[in-house]
């Protein structure tokens, strides 16, 4: 997916750039449904155009882009969508579709200016009751503005662009040189080599250069990666008075943008885990919903390993985005054992068994955990330590600032 530069809005409402409107709408677009009931979540919920119109109006009002006269006219109207404000909002929604950010259901993307209307929707507007989906461009935009510092280095491979702790010869030169060893690229540090050769003195007026005199430039070694993002969509992600799922999707979309623009040699796949686990394509990521599910972390890890086995990469990792509490496992007969109270020993044991399998196959598990319960933090630290991975701790309210526990260097730092 090509990188896009998103401009900053300046000017009147008529000049409003659609990327700026998307910035205003991003929280609503990533919510677990426009009209959620956290106690009765619907994983198949699809937002409607009418709800998009409402979200646009609220965004304009929040940003003081509606004058008092238009607002009062909308309030006094029997149906605010028939007011001047409603007409403006529908026009903005149509521009979002025209510029490739959304696709109203029933619209042929190859047809020019022919949205699928309905009675009362007008010839140029989609049916307000119809749903809509986000396009690849919208998903890229939503990822563009979010977290970038998630992927870390884990090892060495022949190609790629992830920074690592290793040095090599012939990739990106540093200021340091090393004595040449068999197998090194012959990226000679000529001044350093001649300096060592000069210690032998001149023979018949000539400088004798021996193999031990050769020095080569050291370089930063970079690696490629196969990544599976595991996204927890269990019920706990939206319970207890906070929405943990929307920040989780935000991080997942940030990874998609980061890999698509900066690590083009990488592969990335996405897994939703709940009572079971399923692989989903990128286009379904922004619209993913929480359901009345438990957290089958073990099944998610099992599916992620199966996906990574298909990848011909030396560096393989799982980025798990969760509230950290496994509460279900799949039994040998296919039934799902559930226990939402505490860390069940059976659930924990089966989950750590899959973590151990990741370790044996050289798969690093990096966890982005949206909770701070000490018991859950201890569980995530154990997972990260077992696989030489990293743990990222945050809350939905402080997602831009989190503690990065680096189990490779054994040091902690704050990332803003």
C-alpha cells in the first residue's frame, strides 16, 4: 500500500479536507460499534450511513465548525437531515465516499457517481439505513496517526530493515572498523588497513600488506520479520467502565501502516481470538467487534504459530494485544472450557504450553497489554520472558505513553 501524506485542515467548512474530517471521526470509526451495549455486544454489528451522518455532525459541532443559525435550524427541523446542516453533512459523507475513504453498501466501486439510493434518500445519496465499510485508504489513514514503536529487533537475517543489536559488514556503515575475518564482505577500511601495514616498515621501498592488516567497516545489521497480530475481542475488552478494544484496534492498525511503509520486506497477518480463534484480512480489522466471548489465548497462539510456519522468514514474532487474562481453552474433543474468575490453573497451564511451543520454534511473543492488574502483569511478563519478547503496558487513556519492558536488554524505558 503506497504511503500517503495527509494534510492539515485550514479554511472554511466548504474547504474541509477529507483527511481532516477522518481525523475528527477516527475515534468513532474505531469504536466497537456506533451504538454499543457493553452488556450485550453484537460481533456482527455494522454501522449505518445515518449513524455516520450523526457522527459527522457531532464532530463538526465539537470542533466549532457549525454556526448557531444552522444548528438552531437543525434543532427546529422535524428531521435534522432535511435541514441545511443535514444537507451539508450528507455532502461531506458523499465526499468521503468519492475520495475513497468509505464505501456505502451496495455501491459499485467502478461506477461513476451512481450510489445505490432508496426511497427518501435522494438521487445523489445512499440509503441512510444502509451500512458502510472502510476502504484500504481509510485503514491506512487510521494506522498512520497511531503508535509506531511496537516492532523491535529479534535477530539477524539476510534481508530486511529492522534495527538489531548485531553488527555485520556491508549493510550500513558505522564509524567503527574490525579486523577482517573469513566470510566478511570486503568493505575495506583503507586508512585503518594501511596504518596497520605501515607497522611492518618498508621492504625495498614498498609497503607489505598482509591478511592480518586488513580492516573492514562494521555496519548495522537489519532483519526482516513475519508478524502475526493477535487481537483480543473477548467481552472483557469493553467491560468495567472502559473501552479497551478500540485502543487495541488502533495499535493493530498502526502496525499495519508501519509495516506497509517502513518494513516492506515483512509479512503481517491478523488473528482475532475469543472463544476460539480466526484469521482475518486487513480490510476487516477496523470493523472488528467485541462479542460475548471469553479469552482463548492458547487457541490464538496455536493459530498464530500455524500461520508463521507458512512464512519463509528467519525472524518470526507474535504481537498480542489483550487485557492479559486468558479465560478459556479448547479441549481435545473440541469443546471450550471457560472460567472467567481469576487465572484458572488449567487455562494458564495450557496457555503456557503454547507459549513454550513458540519458544521452541524461535517465535518471539511481544504483548501489548491494556490493563495494570499486578496478577495479569506477572502473567504477561512470564510470557515475554519465556520467548525473549517484550511487554508493552498501557491503559486506554494513556495509549500514547507506555512502559516498554525490554527483556533483551533487561532495562525499562518510558516511550512518549
